C-alpha cells in the first residue's frame, strides 16, 4: 500500500503531539489512575479514563463519577463515554466537561456482549444513522474536542469503516481510532490493518487516524506506522504487566534499536510502585483486589512460582504482599519467553 506522509507534528484539534505518538487504550478496571501513572512514567503520549457509562454518570453512580478524576501530570487526558441513548450521552458529555479533560472520546468499539447487545459500544455498528447523529449532537453540546474509537464493522459481511469514518468526520470529530477487528471477532484472530490504512489514505480524511490492535512489540508498531501511515498508535492489552512497552517502542522508533527488557528486580520495583499507587487511589481492599490481574501479568514468566503466586493472589495484607514482591528477585528466576 502506498502511504501518505503523516504531518509533523500530529495535532488533535489544539493538542499537539510529537511525531508518531503512542496512546494508552481505555480499558475497564485497568486504566485507573494507578496504572495510568505507570504508563505515563514510561512515555505514553495520550491516555484515557476507563470507559464510563453515560447512564451511570447521569444517575450519579459513585463508581462512574470517580472515574472522572484526572490529574495534571497525566495530560493530555481524554474521558471516554459509552451509551446507546443520545440524550443520556449528551448529558454525560456535559458532566464530563466539568472535569476539564483535554478531549471527550466516544466508545463505539467495545465488543462486550452486555454493552454491545444494548446497542452501545460496538453495538452502534448495527445502527449507523444513530451512531452518526449521536456523534453530531455530542460535538455540538461541548466546547471540547470530540473523538471516536470504533471497529471495522459488526461482522465479516459488514465492514463500512471507510464510509463511516468520513461521515463521523463530517459531524466534526477531531480524530478517529480504529481497532482492526469486527465486533464479532471480539479479540480473536489477527487485527486487519488494511482497512485502517484505507481510512488513513482516503483523500477525504483530514483528521488524524489512530490504529489499534495487536501492537505487542516495537517492531510491530514501527511496521504499522511505516506500512499504513497512521498518525498514531493505540496500545491496549499489551500494556498489562508491561507499562514499559511505551518506552521500548519510543526508543525503537527513535533509534532503530531494541532496548533490553527490564530485569526481574526492575519489574519487582515497578509492580511495587504500581501496587502502592493502587492502595493510595482505591484504598486497601479494592486496591489489593484490582492489582491481582496485574501481579499475574508482571510475574507470569517466573519458574516455580505457583505457590508464591497463590499467596500473592489471595493475601489481603498489604505488608505481606509487599514482602512477597521484595523477595521475588532473590528467590526466583525468569523463564525465557
């Protein structure tokens, strides 16, 4: 595919990025402030809140309201909303605007059944007219830049993303992120970047196009930038247990050289810092429970770790957990991946 040159610098409305910016994908129960702190430390250029239900927000749901909290050191920061009723999404956008994010993002991509089957998230790909009209109403109700994250289409027989991207742009969005799968694929199979490239290289598209899906290495990120000319790349699942992936990719993009992975003592220190931030943000009980999936990811490559892992994942004592983490480098070794 012949790619167009991306502009330098990349801009989303008045938000300016360095060449080939790297974005942290919004992920439920993952991209809370403690995890965002770690990703920002390792060089994420743009981050988002966990995705927030518009219905939960306008009903003053405590969990949804707490997700609106953002911090100056995180900027630029986006708040991502999802819902299937235009009036609720507009009301939620106005509420989110009070938290002074740098932009609002609309989630038209989440494939989870309880969301998409209600017509929200990627469920909007079965009702393109509503998707377009809702986007226009949200753009008109806020002074913030509005962006969209979506997928190629609903299933293999319906991939209208090239046309949909144009129509969303016509409604006034300032950037679009495209995950290279359909809703029916969920997260299975291989992400298809050819249609992401088709959107980026559509002469009618004037806004930044951000690619998402299967970015798990610096080489893969560089290949997608070079092959498809996307303006930015968004990384999701590959960041779990590996927030330093942003540093690895940036170094490779800048130098063409691969950084060595963190040593086990470095990983333990990263996990420790992440855990302390989780306790600080969510309190002892929730902070411990929500770190468990991260602990699994941080230490998945350790040999003979089963018994210690079980203790790490069942303990409710912060001091015991910290003690386990601190002893890992001297007690275990990593299996080559």
